C-alpha cells in the first residue's frame, strides 16, 4: 500500500506541474486568439449534448504492470539496475530475477500446461464415451418404448416360471426326504457295506485261531502290551521266545490264522465305520431335506407374492418406458450439452495454462524486465534480494513517445463521459486530431464549493504534438467533425 501511495503521489505531482505549465501557456494563447487570424477557431460555445473543455498536452506515462498472480512460485529479485529519476531507453534492463526462481516458475507453468493438456485429453475421451453412452441410452429408451408390451409379458412369464420352479424344488425335497427315510428303515447301508457278512467271517476265523492255538499247546504273550495285534505266539509255560524248533510248522499255521482273522477284523471294522458314516449322513440328509422342504415351501409362497408384485411393477415399468421413449431426444440433447460445456471448460483451462506460460515467457522469459520505451523513472516497486510483487504496477516512467491531453471537465458534465469515448483535440499551429479517453481521474480537483472538476486523459492519434501546449477538447466528436463544423463557422464570421 505504501508503494502504491508513492506512485499516486508521483503521478499527481507530474500532472500538477504539467497542468500549471499548460495553464500559463493556455492563458497566453487565449489572450492572443482574437487578434490572430491564422490561429485555430475560438473555443466553441457549449451546445446541448456536447462537452467542451480546455486542456494541456503532456508526455505520457508508461507503466509496466505485472499480471502474474496465478503464479505460486515466489520470484526473487537478484538485482535492480535503475532507481527513481533515472533515464531509461527502450529495451534497457530494469531488473533481474534469480535463475533458481525463474527455473522453478517455468517448471510450475510447464506442469500446469501438461496437467491441463492431460485433463483435456481425458475430457475428450470422456466426452466421446459418454456421448456414445447417451446415444445408446436414447436408443434403448426408444427401443424400450417400442417393445414395452413384450417386456411386460416376458416379465410376468419369468415371475410365473419362478413360481413353477419353487414348486418343483419343494417336490424334489420331499422326494429326497422319503428316499433317505426308506434307506434307513430297510437297512440299505448294512447291506451295501456287507457288515454282517464281514462280521461273521471275522468271528469264524478268530474262533478257529484260538481253537488251534489251544490244540497245539500255545498261548499269546502280551509282553506288557495292551494291543492284541502285537501279542506273540508262544509255547505254554515258556514265555516269550519259548518256541520249539520242532514245531515251526504249528507256529506258521497259527500265524497265518492270526493274520487271517486280523485282516477280517479290519474289514469288519471298516465296513461298520462306513455303514455308520453313511447312516449318519442319511440322517443328516433327512434333516436337510426336511429343512429344504420348508425352505422350498417358503420360496414358493414368496414367489407367488413376488408374482403379484411383479404384475404391478411391470405395469409401472411399461408406463415409464412409454414416457422415456417420448422424452429420449430431449434428455440426450441435454446430456450432450452438459458434456460439451464440461469439455469447453477443460479446453479453456488448457488455453489459459498455455497463455499464462506464454505471458510469463514474454515478460520474464530471460529473467529480465526491460523498459518498453524511453523515459524517466517515476516509481519502481522492487528491491534486491526480496520477493517480486507479481501483480499491480511494478514500474512507472514518463514516455517521450506518447503524448496525452489532460482536460478539466466540470462536475456537471463528467457523468456524460466514459473511457473509450472520442474527443476532438484542437491545438494552435497543429491540425485538429481525434483523441480517445483512456482515463478519468476519480479524484476531483476542487477550487471551492462552487467549482469542482475532474481530470480526463485522452490519447491523441497525432503523436507528434509537443508537450506543454494548451488545447481545446470537444468530447463525442472527431477531429474531422470539428473542422467541418467549427472551421466553417470561423470562415463565416471572418467574412
């Protein structure tokens, strides 16, 4: 804020000095106008709708204004080459930023360009994809409308098929329960696994073994082991290892009989185990089948209820399909418009990122800010080894190549003038030219309660006008219009 205040003060001082010089010159000129036949027309009398004012020419003021507030990187000033009141020439270096901050800023802007470009490319894909989807939706809506009756009938048929399926599943569950129950009652699994036959074979062979064991005078020695399968065959009264070498044939027979009945025992045990497992499975199957019967009956009931609901829902879908078919085109156009707006936004973002990059390169591409014309430094907002302000006026200097005319407009007329309006500028000894209003000073120049005026700055088309000359300004009129109107009037007066 302090720097901006300095700028305003410098500008006001410059304008006041120029205005004073112009005022003196204007007074001298006006004192001569009636006597000089070759001078410009006298100041025309005010007419309705026309604002006439006196003014003074002065050198213009150039500003270097940075508009890089989109930049997140802080630009650090490495060196400032000028100060207030210094003379500068066009292209002269004003300041330099550090290479590091320049490179970082360029990287930031390049990343922003890349991100925006990728986002736009993805947006194009999304646009094309969703436009196709919207087109398909429109097509489906139309087809759905055309085949709504068929869809309605198919939906009802599917619901009826679910009822029939539930009925079949209930029947099958009942049949499965009956099969399991019959198998248990008829002793199917005992027969299937030959439990009784294998039990009889085992009992027969174990009785034969013990009969021969006793007949041969042998016994089983457990040797402290509880497992009968590991008992050894020994001669009675001799203990382990008491076998008679003369009776090896008897021990062989006994060992074969023992192996036989042990094998029968294993087969019987396995058959009994398999039978019990199958029986248990059958009992579980019965319980499961009963549960399935109940579940199937519930499913059947639900399917019947669902059928009735489906009739209502299918009717609603039928009505909705008809409506959607009628509105399909409008919905499609709205969707495509929304997608296009989104894509245009991404395109704008991409263009903005590119423009920001180009703007930065144009202003600070080589790390230097340079004067755009010849002049004298009035104000500079930069110091070495500090962060450069990236928005607002950075530098102001007088511009010898640019002439301005500052006209004093009464408070009663100021509302009729706007930036961009034209005005005829008449200066003694020079051709009348057209100027454009470029600035209206918001601060009034008051000489008392009865006199309040505002400074209006115009840029004339004729840049050859020198500074510090008085001028007459007629707003809302070109230089040619001024000459045609007031030049002819002057001739008539002279005649």
